């Protein structure tokens, strides 16, 4: 995964969105991540925000149910709820970096969970220096 070989990563919402919609451009990268998770070589965390953002896209109810099921059965993925500690850190990140609130919550969650990298497709987050940010297309 990029320049490091992490054991614990944090995943942004867009990773799940691209994976579940089978986005042709990004599926080779998301498959690699989820294969590593399935093989137990890797653990991932994400904020509950990923569930919200993934389910917020307009889709038939059948697709929504499939996504909910997929989230509950993803191997080695922990979904972290927003608590007071994460909220305070997210506010600091939002204040200092001017990121959107969901991005600040994701990054605060990654720091809280002691992830080694944060995987996203959002280039704007590369300015965050408290945690290595890896773009999906940098996954090797």
C-alpha cells in the first residue's frame, strides 16, 4: 500500500462507494484493499460516516439493503461511532484545515484508532500532516 506496508488502515467513504458501485476506474484498487482485508493481512477502520455517505446515494431499496449487508459482513473492518473525543478532534481538524465536517470526522477517527495511513480519493486531504494520506491510485 503505497510506500509503507501497514497493518491497520483507515478508509474514507469514497473507498466503499467505489467498491460497492464497482466503479470501473477504481475497482482494481478497492479490490486489492478488500482482498488484503479478507486474507487477514490487514485491518481497517472507518467512521460511521462512511455508512451514512454510502447509503445516502440514490439507489433502489434492493441495492441499499445489499450495501447495508455488505457493511455488516466486511472482514476485518471496524466501524467506529463518533464519540465526544472524536468530535472534539474533528472540530480541531475542521478549524485548522477547513475540511468538510465528514472529512474531519474521518481523519479524527483514523487518529483515534491509531491507523497507520488514511486511504482516500480526495487529493485535498494530502495537506493533512498528522497521518500519511494515501490516494486510491497510489495503492500498489
